[in-house]
C-alpha cells in the first residue's frame, strides 16, 4: 500500500476546473457517485497496459479515436455503433499494413470535459464563462446554462455506463466478427476508400475461408469473432475521477474506475499540479499530451512522477505539435526520454496542433495538415531509430463536415452543411479511413527498413 490517497490532489494547484457555487450539492453528488460501481475493472486496465507496452516495443500499434467531447443531446446507439464500425475498419487496415495487432481504444464513455483556452468567451459584446463540456455546464450561450452543475456528473456516469455496455456487446456479441468485415462500411464513405478497403476485406475473408476449410477452429476462430475494445478520456474533472476511484482488492492499488486509460492534457501537465498528482497514484495506463511548450526538464520530472517504476505500458507520450513543428520538438523530447532510460509508448496526435478558424468562421482542421503531422512523426522516429507506437484522432462515424480536405474534398464553404461538434472539429468516416491507409503505408515502410537492417 502506498501513501498516495485519491483526495491528495485537492491540496495541489488546480487549473481548467470549474468553481461550483453550491458546495453542498457538489458533496451530495460526489457521495452518490462514490457508491456506484466502477465503469471498468483493474484486470482490464492491466491488460491494456500490457498491450501498450507491446506497442512501445513495436510489437503492436495503438489506434485511439473518438469524439472531441461527448454530448448528452447527441447520445444514441447508432452514433456509438458507427464510430465503432469506423474504428474496426481502421484497425483492419492498420493490421493488414503493419502486420502487428492493433490496440483499439475509444475516446468514449467518459470524454465529457474539455479544457479551454480562455475562462470566458464574448459574443456580441456579452461575456460569459466558457463551455467546458456537458459534464460541467451547457453549450447554450446564457448565464444560467454556463453555471457549473454538479448533477451533470450523474448524467455523464449513466451515459458512460450505457456506452460501455453497448461497446462490450459489440465487441463480443458477433458484431466485430471478422467474417463480417465487409459489413462495417458506412454508406457515405468515399468510393475510392471503399474500394481500397473492400480489396483488403476480400483478402481477409479468403484467408478465413481457407483456414476454415483446413479445419482450423476452436480458439483461433474465437479470436476472429471478438475484439478487445478499451475506453479512455482526459482526466480533467477530478471530483468525478476521485468519486469513481476504487481500491483493487487483489493488489491494494488504486484504480481510476472511470475508464481504462486516462490522460493529462497539454494545459494540465504542471508537475506540481492537481492532475499530475491524481494520475500518479492510479494503476491505469496514463497518457501525457506533449505540446511545443513541453520542456525536456519538465518531461523528465513528469516521467519520474507518473512512472517511477519505469513500467512498460504505464506511460504513453502523445505528441501534438502541429504540422511543420514536429522536426523541431519531437527529437529533443526523444533525447530526454533516452537520457532518462524511460520506457514510454510514443503516439501521434495530429489533431490538436492543427486547429484553425476558417474564412467562414468555423473552427476546422485542414486534412492536409493532419496528414503532414503524421508523416513527420514517422519520419522523425525513423531517423531517430525509435518506435512510433500509435495514433490518436478526434473522429466520428457520423457524416460530418468539420475538417476540410480529404478524398471527398470538404471545402470551407461545406463546413456549415453538417457541422455538429460541440467543441473541436472531427474527421468523418471517409477522412478517418483515408488516414488509416496513410498510417498503414508508413508502418509498412518502417517494417521494410527494419527487415533490411536485420538482413544486412
């Protein structure tokens, strides 16, 4: 048993968190949540940690994706199903290209809170507190809607539990069976991407048919009919996180019961801050967003605080620098990791450093910038001889027009057609699949280089 306690964060400086105006209501919600069952279990978190360790060694690859911020109003079984479908498709493309298992982690069942660049926003001369996600306040631009309401944590828990229930059913109930690989295509995906995916799907189906004809069954076919699917979110609202933290009866360690993997954002990674303190004491795998302002010294301190045992799979470093900036920042952080001898899993987030405001007034992300950051990430790791362990996207299975570009050529004028996000722009299914093909090509090229080195 360690000296860490789940409430220790309360004595640390806190940022990006709401100031609740009714302490009694907040305490009542926290007390109620603390009696609820955890959403995930310690054995699941440990298994994900093992998979992430394999990704850090180049023996697996992480695909992490989902909503920028889950919304209460947009919650539906169809939306969950369609995002799950796209992730299955992307994982299939990556597995085929990389020839390693793909670890599937959704930004789902907990991604309700969002950090903001400013505490307030101004519209038509009216200044109000910023919208911080449905778990905290409401998007409507009124004084009442923007007051933080602790009861929203209970609604978030209920939605997260329902989402997890459906994801578990999809993962093990036959929906994810590889024999259904052709059925995961969404109707609005571009013809070009559908054709490329269909070719892979046909080859996979032929292989499965051959194995069945050869009499291979039992455990092998079970592996083909189910998938492991994990959930993750930014550990931002610490009252919610603490209330769902439980002591694991088998080890005495603490589990953040809100999701399998939690991460610390680029705005909340202060080494002596509340968020780092909380994440340092739970057994879950931890992600750490690394932006352009991340210094080598801060990174060294954070690695020692978050992973003092230097455990494989415990710490995932999620690089988010912006297109054109990777070559400047990633090598110096790789050097810091090497100097510490730290075991980490490197992941590329090509979304958060590439957000711009379009000429039509919408926040968007140019798809070309997203692609460039991914390419730069792989190029740096190739040059450094280090392992690119995964990718982290904001995406959806809905037919949205939020990011410009891609095969379907979404323009700035198109953004208003289906711009549904409550916060940041997401890739649609077609763009997500296109990106998966690019990543698969990069992984395939990397594998070929490794094989050439080994042969020479």
